[in-house]
C-alpha cells in the first residue's frame, strides 16, 4: 500500500476508500473538512483529482487519479423560507431536494427531472444549455453563494450578500469550471414558491421560422413561460403518432405557471404572438402530452437526437434551414425540434436518418457552424488566457480535473 493510500484511508476511513487500480482510488469524504484533507493530499502527491458527484455514472479516466464522490455529503444545511434561500451540501440531488421543498410549497424551479437527477454540485460545476428554464434562467443563475476546496486544501466561501455589494466574485468563476478551479462542497440556492396554477397550450404556425419569431416576440414582451417547444411536421408526427401538422407547418407547445393571473397573462402573450405570426390554436391535449413527458416521466418515442446545436435568437432559423438543406443534399432525411429558449438563444435538436451516418452528420455540423450555430458543448475560447492564468494561480500542480476544459 502506497504512502498516499495510507494517508487517504486515515483521512476518511477504510470503508470510504476503494482502490480501482495500481495508482487510482475512489474516495467518498463525509464532510468539507475531509474533502480539504484529501485534495490537499492529492496536491502534495501530485495525484489528479476527478470529481464524480454522487458516483452513479461510469467514469472513463485512466492513469493515476483520485475520483472524489460527494454521495455522503447530501444534507440540507439551512432553509430560509422568508428569503427563499436554501443551503445544501453538494452531494444532494435536485430530486431529493425537491422532496424536501415540495411539502412546504417550495421548488427549485421549472427544470426537467432528467436534469435534477444529478447532484447539485455537478449541476453547478457543469455549464450546459440543458440546465436552463425560460421562466427561471440557467441553473447556475440561482447560485447566490457557495463553498469550495482549492487545490492546496484551502476552503473558500463566497459570501451571500446583496447584489449591491462590490468586488470580484470567485463563485462566478467556479460555476461551470467543471472542478478545474476548485471542488464545490456546498451551495446556497435561490428557490421559488410552487406555482398556484399551470396552463398548457398548443398552436400551429405556418413554418418553423414563424414559430421561432412568435416565441421571441412573446419573450420580448416579457412573457416568462415555464416551457416552450417547437416541432417541425416530421418530428410532430413521430412524437404524437399522427400528422398533427403538414408541409412546412410547425407545432408550438407552451406551458405557463405562477399566480393564476400571471400565468394567464403569460399564456395570452404567447397566444397574441402566435396570432401576429399567422398561427392559430391547436388541440391542447398535444401540449398536455408534451408536458407529461417533460416533467412526469412518460417515455418520449423515437431515438435520441443525432445533433444538438445552440444558437443566438437571430441564428436559430438559419441553423434549422441550413442543416435541413445540407442533410437532404447529402441524401439523408432530417426532422427537428427547438427548445431550451431564453433571451440568449435556443437549442435545435436534429434527428438524421438514411444514408451513411458519419458523412451526413459531418455535413450537418458544417452547415450548422456556417450558419452561426455552436455544436452543443463547444466552448468559447476568447477568455482562455484569463482562465489559464486563474488556473495557474489556484492550481499550479494542475491536479484539479486536468484536461476537463481543454
């Protein structure tokens, strides 16, 4: 047994250390103090630290490493129902926290259960469009404070203070850093009252372009829906088992929530925008099916999308049109839906069939990027020099999840 493993077992106990190779270990600290001790050890011995959240997903890292799980750190530390803030350890999942909040008439917000199955530390540390809600924004926007352990074992706490307070906020840098700057041990989140009323509605518009314009017209009028999705004709037929729309028509489904008057106002703003773009009301049962699949676990038919492209509001329509044209020109077929709308853009989900998969996907990716889209997961490089300098200052031995954002 190596000297590192001896000290690791002493720090957290034999039962919480598992050797997974000659120079690799999985460890589950039970407190922030234990996290600080094991990360300090890893830094001293220059062993890479790989966060694994609750440890329920397979990890494919190889070579020397220490996988650190937060599965034992899953407690609610404090709930402030007046300020609507909750302080939780990083290992609790969103679904487990919802079970605590729901009997009190509270909620994390309108996020998909598929997202909330992850640990909160993981949700905060990884920045993806999948964690967004039209009504509540990106999940990390709810973070008002956090605690994290740096590479040398020091613990930092970002203060929960009014937004009028000044000074740099290390918490903003830690959010989305994927464990490369520090290991998040707890977060303070802004939470919400559970909605008094929820409405769902469905509309048919003359094209996907018109549907996208209607969505952004409603959002620019300050509507705050709980959810929105646009289906093209082929995607709608697959999802609802019948030709709901035909030709170039598109189906738009929407959910609004909150106090009854406010939910009705948001619904009416969406309906008004649809009318302005030449659309009309459809059978609301379509929206009910969509909402059940999104939030209540009903299975969605068909395979997972082939390609996911995020785009700014002005680029969503060109991305949809150019990818469709490229796939058809390459001999394939394509269907799509658009969701995860917010003021910054949306995600277009393409399912490509027919022909040879690799050439079709390559043609679709080229078309998406040429139209101004970003392949989901692509990272902006403009701040790389800043990030590299911050990483070097906080983690000179490069042990905190090296390569995660390369």
